[in-house]
């Protein structure tokens, strides 16, 4: 993929994208220019080179304004740059162009959950999971559960997350979110069970080790809690969770 990106970039630097027939160069159609700029924009976005990504994506849209993928990718760039009004505008354009696309609904829903109207976000999540033959329904349910968890609606969060796990019993993100919901509801044994399921389905992450530490402390198992703390500090010493653990210990004296 990296090789392809550099080849495309070299073509763009030459000043004009062309197609060749015999010895005659003819301008590439606008659709091809739009496609290449979209690929470049996605590549720059993956490298977190946001200004370059925005430039390429804006060029893509100039040449083909009717591609919802270009608009929602540009929306993500704007969101990461903190230009939220522009981000929402692009997400809504994408949804107007692809009103039945679950991934487009989901992207706007996640944005609204973080920056806007949670009620509208849930309507979009619910529409997205009703699309037939959508293979990502478990991801959408997980995002919906995470969204309402942020609002401390833990009962509804659990409902969404259980639906996700009905569709994919080993989806690590849903397992972690369920464990956190159970912990917040003070169902510590249930939280421990979801941590254990997570650790059989995925490699340990700072988030799950930090949660496991707090769960074991709540259950009174100091040995298990200390073991998770040691793993967190050993494997992820620069993580935010490790810093929070150290800060907690300093405050405890």
C-alpha cells in the first residue's frame, strides 16, 4: 500500500495526471483524478498528516462532489483538526448522498455523541443496525452502548452492549465496555467475568489492566490487584492508565 501511495504521489507532483494511448497523452477524467486524490487523502490521514490529507480530499471533492466517502473522510480530517462545524457539515453531506449507508450513519452518530445531540445520535445508530445484511452491526451496537455510557445511562448501555456480544461473543471492545458498565453499577463479580473474557479474546491493553486492578481492589483481592498493577506498569509504563495508577498511589501515601 505504501508503494502505491508513493507512485500516485509521484504522478501528482508531475503536475498533471494523464492517461497514455500510444504516444499521445490525454488528460485523465475528473473521476480518476478524484479517486486518486481520495486515496492520497486517506493515506495522509492514516499517517496523521492532516493538512496534506485535507488538501487532497478537497481536490477530490472538487473533481467529484458526489462521492460520500470523500465527504465523510474529509469530515474526519476536520474533526481531528478541531474544525467541528466543518466536520459536521461534511458528515451531513455524506449522509444526504448515501442515506441508506450504515457506515455513514454510524460516523455521523459517533460525531454527534461526542460533540452534539445524543438523541439524534441514537436514532442514527438504531437506523444503522436495522439495515439488512450489515456485517458491522455488532460494532454499531458497541458504539451506541459507549455513547450512552458517556451519559451515565448504564442500563441502556448494557442493553446495546449485550446485543453486540450476541452477534460477536469475542468482540474485545464490547467486552471491555461491558466490564466497565458492570464496574460502574458495582456489579464487581460480573465485571471481573467480562475482564476474564476480554483477556481470552485479545491481548492486554492499558485500559483493561487498569480496570482489572480496580475491580480486584473492589472485590478485596489485593494480590490479584497488585498483579494487574505490576503488569500495567511493566508493559505500558508511559500510558495514561499507568500515570493514573501512580498518582493514586502517591495520593494514598
